[in-house]
C-alpha cells in the first residue's frame, strides 16, 4: 500500500494522533475527514473526560441521580462491566477518585493526598440500558479502555468513507487495516524510551501498550491497584494484540493485575509483558523479533 505523503497529524485528548491514509486521496477529502475526526473526538471528550468542567463525567462527580448515556456508551460500559468481574474489581471506572487523591487530577497537581479504596460497582453504579443511576457522586475514569474505544470509533468513521486501508495511531495505541501488508511496530524499552526491545507485526488488528515509565510522580505512576492503593512495580510494560482497540486497551491494564489465563478464558488475544527483572512473558502467538531486554 502506498501511503499518503501528508498523514493527518494533530493533538487531542492529551496525546498525538497520526493517521495514515492511502495515497491519491483528494486534499479536500482529507480536510473534511480531519474536521469530522476532530469533531467526533471532541464529542467523545465532552462526554467521558474527567479533566473537563463541562463533561458528563464531571456532572456525575458532582451530583447523584439518573443520567442518560450517549449513544456510543453501551460498548464501553459493557467491556468495563466484563473486566470488572474478570479482575475482581481491579479494572474499574471507579478508580477516578483514587487517581485524583494521588494527585493525578484535572489540574495535574501531582501532589498526593490520602488514598481510599474505591467503592464496589453496585454501591455506586446501576445501569438499565442507556440510563445510568449514580447512587453517590463519584469521579469516573475511563483511562483503561477509553482511548482504545475512541480509536475504534475514529477507525469506523474512516471506514464509512469507503477507505479500507489505514492506520490510526494515538500515542502508540493503534488500529491498522490493510489486506496486503503487515505493519512493523517498535516496542519501546520500558527503562529507556530512546530504545526499542523488539519489533512486532500486526495486520487488520489493534495493538496497545502500557508502561509505568511515562506518567510518573512522587511514588506513583498512572496504573494504581485499587486494592493495595499502590502503583504496580512488578510489571514494567504490557503489550496486547486484539481484534479491536478497546479490547487491546482494556487488556493492557488488566494484565498488570490479573493472570493471562483468566483473561484468555474469555477473550482471544496475544500479549507480551516485561517484568521488573526484565524477564519476558508472552503468549505463543505474539509475534516479536527481540533486539534487547
């Protein structure tokens, strides 16, 4: 596939987006697509961001009551409900209050206070279809799967224009579709961001990665175990390959807390993780060419 010499590159939801499209598209087509993508991302952000004063999530954090969810909410809530039960509550949107208390708040104060384990799902959330009953005002956080789901939404928006070969990359999490060629992707070394430990390949799949080396402050990074109220130290980085980006994204978080066999009993995916002693664990089908560990 010959890719456009002018990919769509922009900043949104606190990360850099890089979207490769086929060569030969009219400039007007790319410009309209870029506008549509940015508008769709803003709608998503206004619904689910805990960093915006005008978001639906912020409203839920201030007042209990029943809220009508956006049309795109059901797949997101369904995957959170699934992973909440698979991980015994360790992957939860209720982690928001913990992150805020740790200093990862909307002002990025990075000044930890007193952390308290989140309440159980049923104590706070009750969903009936598209109506969500917030029993107690709570800061919801969709960081475990939200970006992956948004990548899938953007990918579907592109696909509806008739484009079938493309790559949507948002901060290293990506969906890649092409029937001819596989995509080679470098895996960042968790102890040296200038190096890669190896190369993986994807084709008509999604790849997500997560590591504790990017958002680091005080004694925390962004992956905090809600049971121990500590950031995970035993695992440095996780990558997953899955049919959808929302699934790959959720899995990268879940694998910090949960044995792969538990998740593989429910979902089909490939994974690789690097432990703190730099030993590697991976599924048999995860394709990787190692450079260093």
